[in-house]
């Protein structure tokens, strides 16, 4: 039993597909391609749901980094992101992509260079300052960094915004907590028994939805998504892709970090490719091809 398609295609002899609690059918694995298996699972092919909607992108950049560096992690990184844009950071694992995200968010603050929001330089030395500047980071390790697994869905969905659920004496309003949790659970279609259910009892996809809810609750203008679909099933992936496009349509600046070439190519408007902590390539949407991304990821010129 698995939602990892590569495992199924490599190991199984026969495949039974379930969708929404119903059996779609049983097939010989040798008669299926991965794309056909995806279509059976969610009713669409890979190419149909890994596609960004056409949305207006503002001409003036809203978020910009200029020559930012953290010693031993990355150096002289520069890029601009416009409202409505999905901007990609690609490259091999360890190339510096996640380190850039942590630098922008103030976990390991940038040591040199500039961060600008709406044309004005901002100083970000910790996550609290990042959140104050309407920046949010969905980390790649949702269980280690994104969530408190022993706590409830309601707690995890709201603890980044205590001011929204507490009174002037700092006492949590259960009504406000439940209302805020409900709003994002409905938006993200989170499947759970109740909002008091512990997060460690949820599937990987629903855990990720709770982590996303936590960061949407801060109402960010700049949302950094680090491997947002890692370890979740194909149906949950489709929902995340739809959400990313929706957030771009609302005018958010989206920075997407992904090791999956299909996500980078299908969703992003512009991409910077990293190699050993340095920028090795910049690609516009019309230039995005798997070969070009891989060449830049290995610091090779085509």
C-alpha cells in the first residue's frame, strides 16, 4: 500500500486504485504508465494539474534581494519577485536553496547584501521581524520545524498569530481559535475528526495543510514554500498546486523551492538555479525546460 508512484511502478505486479473511498479498478502494472496511474487516482494527468493559471503580474517588483550572502551557505544572490508571480529556486539538494529561505526569514540572517520590500530596505534578524514584514516560510521539514505534532490542529493553525485569538489579558478565546482554524481548514479542505485532533494522527498531506494554514494565518505578502509537496500523496499535491496558483492570483509573491522538475517547470514564471551556494542560471518561463534546469543545476553551459 503506497502513494509513492515510483515505488508502485518499480515493485508491484498488479495495482488497485482507490479514489474517494471507491475502487476505480485493478490493473497490470506493465499496462500502466505513471501518467495513466495519476489520471486514475485523481482524474487528471500530471500535466493538467501542475500548471499555473494565467494571472496578472505587477510590473514593479515588490520583493527584492541584492547580493545577499551567508558565509558557508550562499553568496551574492540577487533576484526580484513581483506580486502575482511564482518565482522558483531550483538546484540540487545542498545547493543553497533552503539556506536562502532561512536567511530571508531570519533563522540564519543574511550577513551582507540588501532585502527590499516595495522598494524600501528592511532589516530581518529573526523570524519575528520577518513576520512583521509580512514574510512567511513553510519549511521543508514540516514535522521537525513546521509543526508541534503532539498539539492539536487548532493550536498549530493559530499559534503564529496569538493576537488574533487572545483578549487584552492574553487569555485564549476558544471561539476565536476555532473560527480561525475552521476558516483555513475549509479553505485547504483539511480532513480531520475535529480541530482538537492531534496533528501526529493526520496523514502527511493533512499535516502539510495544517502547516500551510499556520502561515496563511499571518496574512503574508511574501510566501516562501520549501518543498511544499514532499512526502504527500498525489491528490494532496494537486490541491497544493491549486492553492499556490490561487495565492498568486490574489497578488502574493510566491517563492517556490522544489526538487521536482515538473513543479518548477509547470508552476514558475521565473527561476534562479543554484549550484554550491551560487547562482548558476536564470531562466524565464518560456525558457523552462528540464534539460536547461539540470544543466544549470550541475553548473554546465548548454
